[in-house]
C-alpha cells in the first residue's frame, strides 16, 4: 500500500527495518510487498538452497533472500527487496544493504500482486545494472528469463533454467522447481 505522503529515500531508510512483509521505495512512495504464500516460500527456499550449494563450490558470490538493494540514477534511486538476489563478489560490500543492482534478481509472484508494478520493477533492474532477472509464476508454472538488451524467454514444464553467462554451470529443471509446490 502506498504511503499517503511522499517521502525521500533518506527518510525511508531512516525508518525501522522490521516490517513484515518488507517495504519497498519507488519514486517517493512506499509499498509493502505481498505476503508470501506457502507455494512462494517453498520455491524461494528451494532455489536459495540450489544456488547456495552451487555458489559454495564456485566462490562467485552470494545468494541472499529478502535482501534490500538500493540503486538507480542519482535522485531516482529505488529500494527493492527481491525474493532472492545473487550478488557477485565484485559487488558485495560491508554495508548493511547493497547500493547497486543485484547481478540476478529473482521475483516470485504472489496471488493478487500488482503485475504492472512487478514488470516496472523487472525493467528497472535491467535498465540499472542487473544482468539477469527471473520472474517465477507459481500459478502458471512458468519462469520468465529477462536479460538486458535481449528478448525475454518463458520456460515451462520440460525446460531447464540455467544461469547463462552469469552463473556458468548452474542449471535446474523447471519441473523440479514446481515439484516443490505439488507436495
């Protein structure tokens, strides 16, 4: 839900960071992320575990669930909390938040989520430094794979999700991802 008054990014960042679900900041307004469902959470945990295991063997970076990222052009920065973020070692700092786009942002649709806002978020990621975005739709059992400057791909049953050039060697069957919600 948007705030009733505009606020600056600095004002937003001064707020306590204990809201559940997390708050995001876009163009002076604050929005609360949708409450995740069981299906959302199971997919998030499965992918976090898969990426954590993969990254442990590569030393490329970290996978972080619900980690605040603050980025964008000066004066138009946004603060998002992707469901999962992969951050390469080159982008990791000692700061409590990431002040750049994640290398990979993973967003999992929740029932009733504002699709226009989610698509705007995905485009903002791509236009401001993210190298890869996965938008996962548990209801449709599809994954949109978005890369800057390229046509999006939609994966479904029988396909394999991979890390492309960003995470060479990472792959998981789409069927395995959505099997998590059939249990």
